[in-house]
């Protein structure tokens, strides 16, 4: 019942409240009137019986004194004039037998017992009055009167028949009054509830509740309107901020995106997505993982794994390829960072993806031009400079031989020239091997690396080791980039880390990723990342990115540096 009352309208509650209060007040009043009437009637009956008892006692004293039963009965017979008296009994002092009696015609009351207590009491529908009779201060007998109390009940029922209809009429008349009075309280609250419903439904914070009084409800309305004003102010500021953000996001060429942590919901993606990916923003909202399907098959697993693991840590910075619906390929650089709530928990991930296809193509062209230019320079050095040096060496050798045969003092100087020319030829051929690895296209990556290490060992006192358990499967482009990465790492180890031992490992375990590992025992990673070696690391990372490889550079457990370049293979 309580729960049902909680669900009814406030108008009905207030009406029930007023009616309940009126009903309780009327019932209390009626009960008080009934109680007062009952008490007054009983008191009146007690007084009437006591008065009759006093008159009877005065008449029966002589009969008791002289033991005249006939006179006593005659005196009691006078009570027939009192229709409310049912019976009267007279007992002599010290005697338990009834001396005289009176009984109203048609009545047969039970005779009293000798131990009936003195005083007046109500029992059943009768009132009993017991009082001693004195003669010269001596008790000569006892008078017992029994009066009828039914008149009191009939009088109370008559009163009830009058009062109860009046009570019901008063309640019916109070109902419209209560219904009208409850509006003073309910109407402002209903208007406030209607305003709240309108705000929550339409999201319009410009509406205001109408103030109808200056009481507590009026204060509540003022507070509610002030709250709406504050919300409207903040909502306007938020809308303006969102509008500025959308204008900025719509104007930039990069794709700005916002998603949940689980990557199950795309909260926002800027229109540039349609231009770069060639797919609609609506399709991405419908399928938040649609951008993954556009990834190049060779990059998909790597990028999706990084998205799941690194975005929430703020470590996501990936370069990958996508395939547009028209079949064209584009290079993308995608960065992301976590968005935290007030408690510091990550609840969103925001990111920026930009199209770097033109830059990639330009950089690739620069590298290809650089490789071709290096090959051309190496070829020119091999065909021209090296031939001139060889001819010069032969001429110097003939000169030194002629001077020795003549016993000339200049023979020693000529021998020194021959030695210097031979060293120059060796350096020139080593330079040619670095600029133009002739064995790379003809004999493969492992042979080119072995030749590179051999030429370095001729110029530097370093021990080299090549671990090449079995042939690896790489494309010409991958072989070229891996060779250049190894060449840069070896030169850095020799020139900057001052290494004396170097080990190159090239393997492809069970058809998995192609791994190139270079270990040295040098001084370790440099503190200055902006120096020559810092540029070299950037160069190596870029070449690794060109073939979709990952490059890791860290300190070795026993000192030195370990470089690992891994080319992922599709399973």
C-alpha cells in the first residue's frame, strides 16, 4: 500500500493528506463528544439512583427497626413510580436473608448475595447501588437498588445516528476544499516538473520555471532557474568550443579521431578520413575496425597489435600503408595518446593520422637517387681512379726498380711512393665496395655483407664474425636496405663506439621474420643523440620503415650495443 501511494501524483497525495487530517480531526471530535456524553449520562444515572436510595432509606428505617416486613414491602412498592428501577432488596443488619423486595413487573432479576460491595457499579446493562441504612448511627440494614442503563445506550445510538451522517457530510464537503487548497502546493511543483521534463526531453536550457510564490517552493524555483542559467552558459560555451573544434578538424588535412579504449566504438573522425582512406565516415562509425581492413596485408598484424597495446600507454606512433577502394596505395603516419577522466583512468584514445605518401615517395626517390649516385661514383672510381692508381703504382714500381739498379739514393723514396699508392688502391677499392656493392645483386645479401666486413678488416684492426646458418628470402629492395643498415651500423661501431669485435647474424627461422642482428663490444650507446651516430640511427630507422621492418637498438648485457632489424612475414 505504501509503495502504491508513492507512485500516485502529488495532487492525489496532498488531497489524501488533507482528507486524512480532516477525518482524524472529526473522528477525534466525535469520539470526545461521545465520551463526554457517556460520562455525563452515567454520572446523571448515578446521582438519580443515589437520590432514590436516600428517599427509600428514610422510609424503611421504622420497618427495619420494628421488623415489619409488610411495611417494608409497602415502602419499596412505591418505587413503581420510577420506571427505570428494575429491582430493590432490603436486608437487615447481620441477616443474609432478604427482608423485603421490589421487582418491576415483567422482570425476574437474580437476588443479590450478602457479600455485595457497597457503592455504585455498572454491570451488563444495569447499574447497582448498595448503601447501608442507619438509625441513630447504628447500621440497621442494607439497601440494594438495580436501575436500567439501556436508556444510556439508546441515547448514545441516537446520538450516533445524528453525528455520523453529519461527519460523512463534513468529509464530502471538505473534499472540494482540499482539492482546491492542494493546488497552492502542487501547482508550482507540477509546473517545475513540467519544466524539468521539457529540458530533459528537448535539451533546451533556455526555458525557465514560473515563480508563483515567495515561500520555500518559490526559493526552489529560483534555485532551479539559476541552475538552468549556469548549465545554459556552460552548454553555450561547450557548443562554441565544439564548433571551433569541428571547424578546425574539418579544415586540416590530417585525420583526427577519437575512440573508446576497447576499439569497439568510434566517437569521432574528421572528414579528412574520407579523402585519405576513400571510405565514408559513416562506414567507420558503423564498423569502428573498418580502418584495419584497409591496412596493407603486410602491415595489418603489426599495426593492429600496436593499436591494442600501445595506444593506452601513449607509445603509439606507426607508419603503415593502406589500400584504397580504387586499389591505390598510400602511406600513413598514425599517432595516438590516452585521454583520462577526472579519476585518472583512461576512457578515450585520441589520435592524428596524416597522409605521408608524397613525402615517402620523395624520400624514396632521394634514397634511390643517392643509391644510384653512389653506384655511379663507385663505378667511376673503379673504372677511372682505381685504373689511374694501378697505372701510377706500376710506373712507380718501375721507377723504384730502375733507381735500385742504379744504386741511386732516391730508390727508398720511390719505394715509399709505391707503398702509398698500394694503400691508396686498397682504400679506393674499399670505398668502391661501400658505394657499389657489386656482390649484392649477383651473389646475395650474405655475400655482400661478408665482402663489407672483409674490406673493413683490411682498414681496421677488428675481428668480424658472420652467422649465416641458411639462406634467407628477401626482395632486392629489402636486401639493399638491409645492406645499408648493416653498413651504417658497422661504420658507427668502428668509428664512434671503438669496437674491436663485431658479429652479424642473418637468419629466417622456420619461414618467420627475417632477422638481422649486429652485436659489438664498443663503448655503448652515445649520450648525444643529435650527433653523427644519432643521425645514423635515424637513417637506419627510416630505411627499416621503407621495407616495413622494425629496428631495435639497445645496450648489450655485457656492454656494447645490439641492433636488431626484423622484417615481418605474413603467416
